[in-house]
C-alpha cells in the first residue's frame, strides 16, 4: 500500500505505520469507545498489523485514528475511527474519512462499508455512505467474547 501524507494547518493525516502510537490507540479504544472495551492489547496490535491504518497528528502527537480492513481489490471496511475530544469540532473526522476514501489504493474499491451507532448523520452529510440497501442479504456471526 502506498504511504500518503496530507497536511492541513498544524495537523497531518498519514498512513505511515511507523508513526502510529499503539499504546495511545489501545488506551483510547479500550477506555473511550463503546465497541472495543474488551479488546486485549494483542488483539489491537494484530488488528493494526493486518489493516491499512490512518493516524491523525497534531504537530507530533497522535490525536486520532482509523483503520481499514481490505482485500485491496473489491472490499473495504472502515473501523475504529476516533478523534480525541479536545480536537473534535475542527473537521478532522470529515477530513480523515476524505483521506481514506481518496487514498489511491482504496479509490477503485467497489464496496466500502462502515458501522456506527451514533454518527450516521456525519457520514451521510458528506454523501459517501447511505444505510445498507438489501440489508436482508447480509449475515453476521458475532462472538462477543473475543
């Protein structure tokens, strides 16, 4: 995957894996989100090592994150998206999603998905995502203990 870095004011979004602060990501995911509270450090590390990751940085400090699970050909799933509360309201979430969908390795992807409990309006407002059509075709095997 190509490494792409974009700057805006004092913020940078990069998919360079060497810049990621794994401890920061693990702490935020397990302490500040509703979807990853029970993940182990090993699970977070493995999920990052097998994904295309995007870090959001203010100067040299990581302040946000998203990862994309993809086959790099037909399918991608955006997940674990977050921005630190003190950096929200600066358009960083929108910019982060823009950087993801415009990444050269993801632009040709046919199906790009994400799941959210409370940010539907954010994603729909920017025209990239709509509620799943034909939801009755999708199936899920969910193991809450992993």
